[in-house]
C-alpha cells in the first residue's frame, strides 16, 4: 500500500495533467452526491479533479494509494473539541490536538473558546490560526466566545470575530445564564455568519453533582444532576432561536427528553441542529460503580433509556452530528478525588471506532454524513464532499479490529473510558489539502493549507 509510481491522466480533450495522488479501488462514500460505489479518486494541487472507475494516469512523481477494502470519505470534521491553548498547554496544545485529530481520521476540528483567556478577541482568534498553521496537520476552526470572558454578561464583537476567522460562537462549559442576554446576543448577531452553539446546563439545578441523578447516584452516595438541568436550557434556547431567527446548535445531547425538544423545534420550523458524543451513545451511569473519574463528564452519563433514545434519534435523523467533546486533562488531574477531578476526557483518537461500535447498524452514508457532510454544512466550512473541484480533505477508514491503548495517544490527555476496548472500525489515512497527515497509522506533517 502506498506504492509510488509515475502517473499521467489522459483527458477526453487530449489535455494531459500531472497529478499528485490517485486513491485507487476504495468504496467512495459521499452523501452530498448520494455516491456509494467502488471508485478511484484523483487529486491534484490539493483539489479533487476526478472520480471514476479504473482511472489511468501516467506522469511524474505521483503517489498511488491502494484503498481496496476500505471506505473513502470526505474528511471528517469534529465540531466540538477543546485544544486548551492558550493558557492550559499542560493539558493539550494546538499541535498535539491536531496530531490527535489526524490520527483519529479528522481532517478538521472546531475548537471551543474555554481557554485562558477565552477566545473573545480578534487577536486571540488570529493566534489560534497561526498556531494551527505552524502545526501543519488538521485544519483548525476557532469558535469564539459568545460573551466577553464567557461570563454571560457583555456581548462579544461578533462581526470582528467572524472577520478574524471565527466560524461559530459559544460559551461552552457554561450556559448563558441570563435569557435576556442570550436573546439580545441572538438578535445582535442574527445576520453574522456563524451558528450559536449552546452548552445547555442549569448550574443551579446541577449544583455540585458529579454524575447523573438516579438510583445509582443514591446507592453510591454521590451528588447527581437531573436530566432536567439540561432540558430546561434546551427548551429555552430552542424558543429563543425561534424568536430571533438565529440558528442554534445544541451541544452534546444526553437525555431522551432533549431529543423530543429538538423535534419540537423542527416541527415549528426553528433553525436548530444538535450533536451527540460517542460516550453518551455507549455508556450509562453504571460506569461510576468504581468511582471512576474517567467517567466524569458534562453532561453526565445517563440511563439506559436515554442511550436508547439517543440511538433512535441518530437513526431517524433528529441528531445531525457526531462530535467528540474532546476534553483532555493530565493524569494527575483525573486521579484526584471524584469531587475534585475535572470533567471530560480525550476523544479524538477513539471516535471512529466508538461510534461504529455504538451504532453498527448505521449505513456508511449516514455515518459519513454525521461526521463530515453535516458538520461542514452547519459550520459553513470547506469540505463535506468529494465533488470534483472540492478541497481534497479525505478520510479513509476500514473494518480492522484494534484495541484502544491510551498510552499511544498523540494527545497529551491519556484519560478515556474507552481504554482497553476493542473496536472494529478505524481510520487508516487522513488527507488534508491533498497531503497525507496520517498514513497507515503514522502521523506526519501534511504541508497543506490550514484554515
């Protein structure tokens, strides 16, 4: 695999084009084109130039990648990650997070603004983009703070942040507590490109909870957070979105009622989208039986009926996006007492396998739409398709069993509830702008244009 040959593509008009890369014999899955067939994909200068059967090319110094037995998809985009830089580089950096992204099959990530300081100024957005370009791996799309300092009081300068490169706005980690402030923000930013991404959690209802409120929290003697803490904010934000006509995206759904609230919004023609994480599709609150901080996350792992409802919402199209909520921390932080340990864990390098494990019945077309086509559409960023003329961001994955070993992660964060799990699907190549950023498990510089 990966044999280098000399290629030349003969076009019907007699013109000859020297190309960079031919991906041969893969199952090309592109929901945007309703394409699911064995095809070759030809790339030149970072752009898709041809898709067809038995493409033949000869020329100078062009790479052939044999994708026989694998799926070839538009590059996966994770629209909810925490890269921690600036301010928390002991947890992650943009460089290590980008390496984790391409190792996990993601050609692009959108990074949340809960850094120190928060991403609430054009200068900070520019710095994120500079660091991403220096890393030269995945594309990085900054999400700017919805309010200054994520404090929920003063509106951010939305147009200036957009012009600097922000693709969305969120106070992720916090909900905007004051509904009046959120409504004013939505009205002010109604014409600014970039969806509002809501972390829906009522801090007063949650209190000092470390897990889901229910029979297990009572048995363990741990403070629990009710599903209501999420649901009341989703209901509020859906209604504010309908009132202001500003598109909202609801992060990390975790309860059955949350999916019903999304359906309510859609039924009333409200521009609302949503995402789900792999851990909320796979694990319930029984993961706290050993008081495991690796299972501490916001929103918390819920009940079996919630897991079933989330899976049903994936199948019926209610849920638009698979997103990891990649939230790395140090081992020392996660080995503290459960009450003191931070929430979240590393997710980029396990997501493809975890999602396939949770939803093995999904068609590949739906799987790719959730990981690529829909995130690109919601964020309005390049990618999400392999149409001729599109940017050559490509994820190649295969059914190859593998075992999760957190010690081998490229991320600085080594904590994951998936450690030791065996998954059947894995990415085998990540191509960014026509260059390999990961190839057969080896991460290297893509030398491609990074957003």
